[in-house]
C-alpha cells in the first residue's frame, strides 16, 4: 500500500466504512510510515474530541417558551389549507380576468355603450336561467326536454355558475384576510 | 406504546395541541445540538431554536414520512443557521461553556482537555461553511452521508469530498497552531 491509498483508507476508517481486511492493510502501512501514522493520530484525536464532546443542554424554560410562542400563533393551527388558499386566489384571478375580458372586449368593440349592453346581457342571462327553471318546474319536463332547452342557455348557465362561485370564494377570502390582519403576533 | 412521529404529526394537523408538544419534547435535543454546533453563540442558538420549531410547526403538512423526522428537522435547522451565518459571523464559544466529558480526570488534565477542545472547536468554527456543515453533521450529530446530502441538497460525492477536505484542513490548522496543543 502506498501513502495515497493509505489516505483513502484513513478517510474510510473515519467514515466507519472499513472492513477487517482493509483495516489490517492500513494498520500495516501505519506501522511502517511515520508521516501517515502522524496524520492518523492527529485525525483520531481531533475527530474523537468532536464525537465525544458532551451534547449541549437546553437552557431551562426554552422548551416551554417555544411551545408558548407556537400556541400564540393565530388559531394554533398548522398550515393545512395551502390547497384551499390556491383555490381561493385562483378564483380571484378568474373573476378579475373575466371582468377584464368583458370590459376589454366591450370597450374595444363598442365603447361604453357596449359595456352597458354586456350588463344587460348578464341580467338577461339571469332572468333566462330563472325562466328556464320555471318552465322545467311548471311543465314537469323530462331530462331530455330540458336538455333541448337552448344549448346556448345551458352553456351560459354553467359559465354564470362558475363566475358566481368564484366571486363568492373571492369575497370570502378577502373578508377572511381582512379579519386576520387585525390579529397581531404577540411575540 | 409511544405514538410514531407520523401519528403525532397527523394528530397535530387534526388540531390536537398536545401532539406538537410531544414532537417538541422528542426532538428538542438533536435540534438544539445541531444549532449549537453550527452557530457557537448561545443567544443566537436560543432564538434559532424557537424559529426552527415554529417553521417545523408551520410546515408539518409538507413532511414526507418516507424520511426520518430528525433529518427533516435537521435540514430546517441547518438552512436557518446558514441564513443567519450569511448575515453575520458567529462568535466563538467561551471556554467556560465547553463541557468536558471526562469528569474523573484531575484538574490539570481537565484544564488541558478543555484547552484542547476549545482549540478544536475554534478550528471547526473557522472552517468555511461548506466544510463546517458536513463535519458538524457527521462527526457531532452522527448523520449519515446520504442524509447530509439530502439536508444540504448536494450530491453524495460532493459531501464526501468536502468532509475529507475538512478533516485535512482541521489537521493543518491545528498543527500550525502548535502540535503540542492537541496532544495529551
């Protein structure tokens, strides 16, 4: 074994990754090489001191203080709502983008009067939805007949429902956030 | 029978306040040890200890039970310590704060052992961060190579090289300070 191989074996020895046969080879070299023996002795002392140093003791009261600080965090509830937050903020974004699209298209195509027309169109949609539901209820239409009732209306109903849900979720998030901003972390 | 780490975490996420106290009690010593050995300053250690467990508490839902909880906690502690170290240089540990494990030695031997340990601690503190971290985690915390690689987000080969290099640097530094200082 030469000194370069010995250094490699030394490192593996301190990794606790040397088998008996390899240790014998290393030991034989250490007995014959003063330089490598010196390196081995120093490393053994240094690393041994690090490994056997007493673990530090926690100051008294630190554990209780930490727990108290955690309990004082708002609601003492771990963050298990990250998925919900993403949905809420996604809803806000959906509403904003939809409004921007409607406003942008209206202004682009027909100016403010176009915007007013869009508002009327939305009101018509709502009334159309109500009328459709009344027809279904009054005449006891079957599912097939209901499906035939203006495909266009059904698609718009779904669109309105999604927007309404997004608006509701967005408002709920905003009000909840405004409520939480009032609480301060006492630490 | 003691509940598992994952059981405690699930209980905590379900709203059981006592469950996190159980986690804190179970891992306070290894976490404190990591921070203490990396930072070497008692005031910062206490603050960081609290910050680590607050961060652990806030991130419980992201814990992956495939890995040991202590490794995950050590990773959070190491990252926080790294952030703090990059802001300021840590102070050296005063001699009085270094515990010597051999309580049966005579006072002179105790003094010499304390001096030696202080020199070694100082040499470790003076290592660049990327070399100090593997030394502290491997030789003082008993963390495996694979776990260190996960904690520091580095390939295994890099960790090995750095640890080998760190050992040689410690030896060079301590030998240049006076060979007799570290010998019995």
